[in-house]
């Protein structure tokens, strides 16, 4: 029986991913990380994209890296490589804002939230507004709901296993130069956004706009 190179590479990647996933789960269990929370994120992803493949979308670019000991709250490596990676960057920033508001212990790997699917088929976070749990849920829901719109920009050359991509190479994942004063903006019952307060501001309606562009009410 003759196997194509593509088939062999795919099989090797599947084996490598499974081994890493098993090792990650062992490490997470040893650290007291609630693996059900990681599964919640996957369930939300499957809701918005039934054919979602974590091997494809969570091993990509500079920010779509949900493989480490802290798969959700670990920061990214640098400037997004495309629109897909940009969605992941926004997700990592949302997690950062949640920790900033509710403390270092408020991370997706350690805190479990509640959610449900409404009769209209929509995802609804059900914890009280302005709580750690609600904020984490809103981050996850926004992230997973935005993946389908950018899935087609996927480029294999940015994949950690299917390509030769190295996210630790500073030439690949460039850190943003210049001065920045990061602040967070978001409603008590919605996701948070990280922005540079030197050139943007959080408006009363909890949207981020260039300084001086917020509407007055």
C-alpha cells in the first residue's frame, strides 16, 4: 500500500497533537486547572462552526496558540499575521482585561462560568454582570462567534505543525514598537477591549474610538 506525503504528514501531526494534548491535560490537572472550562470553549466554538478543528485554529500565527499550560490566558507573541490571528489577539487582550479588573486568579483555566443556548439558538452568558465569571464567558463567546467570518484567511505557512512557522522568532511575531498606555473598555455584560489610551478613548456606550470621536449624550 502506498501512502502520499500529505497523508503521512497529516498522520504524524495528528499523533503529535494528541501527545501534546495528553501531556497538557496532565499538567493542567496537576495545577488544579478545570479541564471542563477548556471544553466549554470548544463547545462554544462547535456551536458557531460545527466543523471546527482545534488542531487547525489553535496552533496558528502569533496569537492563535491555545496549547500551553495556560491555553486561554497566556499572552500572544506579537503582531497578528492576518485577520484570523487578529481575532485571537483580541481574545487574548480580553482575557488580559478580565485579569486586570478582577485579579490574577480570574483566568479561564481556573474559573468556570455558566451559559446556555436560547430558544433562538443564541449563546447567552448567565452569570451576574460585572463578575469574573461573566467577563470570562463574554470573552469566550465573542472569540468563538468571530472565527467563522475569518476562517477562510487561514494560510498553512503560519501553522505551527503544517508549515515551518516559529512563533518564537521575533522576525515572525513582531512586538509592537512605540509608546502605549493600555486601558480596558467594556460593558458589565459584554466583552472587554484593550486599547491605547494615548490615541483612543472608551466612550459612554462602552465602544472604543479615536480621542474626540465619542458621541455626547
